[in-house]
C-alpha cells in the first residue's frame, strides 16, 4: 500500500456569478496574493496540485486544507481524473478552522471507522487545558481524522501553526499532540503490535521555542519518525517564498510495529510542484511551475510504500 500526505494550501471551490472556480495555492496573507494577477494563476495552481497527486500514485492520500466535500469531489472529477488518477472513496469532514482548512482523504481502497475529533475537548480526555483555554472548548484548531484502511490505522492531523506568535502557539500544539497520543492509545489497544501512522502537517518549527518540540509526546520512543530514514538534506517539506524559509512541518510517524515490519520503507518528498525559487533541490519542476506561482502548494507531498500490504 502506498500512502501520501499533502497539504494542498487552501483548496477551495467558489461560485462567483454562478460559475465554479478554484482558489489557488495562496494564503491571502500578503498583498500580492489578492491581486487580479494572482487570481489569474489559480487554475494553473490547481492543475499542478492534481498533477502531484497523480504523480504520487498512492492508494491512500491524506490531505490538509480542503474547504469541504463539494470542493474535494469537484477537484477529483474535473482535475484529478484529467491528470490520470481516480479515487472512488473520498471523505472531507468539517473541522474547526473557520477558513475551511479541513482534513480530507482520497482512497482507492475502502475506508473503515472514519471519525472526526473536531469536537473533542480537554474534559473528554482528562487533560488540563493550557492557560487561557477553557476545558470544554475544542482541542484541535483543525481536526484529527482517524480511519483504517485494511490493517493500518491512520491519524490525519493538522496542528496549530507557530505564527503569528510562536510562544503562544506552543502550548496549543502540545495539547493537540497529547490528545492524538491518547487517541492512538485508545484506538489501538495492542500498542505493541498495532500498525498505525500519524501523518499530516504538525506545524512544528525548525527551532523549538521551548526546551523540546511541542509534538514531543508523539516522537520516539512512542513512534518512529520515518523522515529520519531520509538523507538529512532531504528532510524539508515546506518553502515560504515571502522570506525564503524552509521547514519540515509535515510528518510520517509510525508505530514501532509498523516501522519494524517495513524496515526499509523510506519516504520520498515530491517537489516537482514547488516554486522554482526553492533552490535547495535540483529536481525537475512540472512545466508550468513558476518562480513563485503557479505552483502546486507551498508544501511537498510525502509518499511511502508499505510493500505487500
């Protein structure tokens, strides 16, 4: 089974004047993202996004930043299929991000036991909330979408970003990590032999603002960080064109049993859709990729093969 995680950067379907159109891979947080020239590149972005999805050739794809199921279905039928891929099983459940950055799944195989945890609170898990957070308010800024495909359980996550205030974001992301750990432990009773993976955009900055990463509860020895199997210079997955910043917010954290069963399974980062200005890689870009835009996303997709599953 081949598994992919991909933050597709604000994939949203709109209907101006009754006509369907996609937002591009842009965050609208800088003035140049909201110009007529930026809007003109939106469809080109999304064709590149679909091309990366097709290139991944994955059986299961965990997506972050999809607006809703209508967006996912329209994207699948009009662009992903055109790129040469097809996913009969599709899920996108509402999360807590008012901007519509929800979690989604594309799968060639049946999806079982899917569950959103957008409504989960610290009270539900018996966790003390961080300062300034009510114990009956949602833990996740977006969601943790848990489901199984065959013998593997996947936890698709998108944690609190470390900006605009990295220090204030740390305890929120720590709470999210503690919650996911409890969800894994609760869903996988036989932790010693269970096959699971935590994947998605965990938004951990390169340099922690505290003594340890906020996501430390999910890191070894609880899991095996599969990105550590990649050459060190290959472990980045994100490029911010505004400040030239590289990072590795995207994760593939496997259960010890899964890592032991596939000791040679090494992730691959698909960077053919990234800005050409991201010059830490010499990988050939897709033909339409520009210096900044058009691009597929500001994130690379991560792919891993679990052979024989």
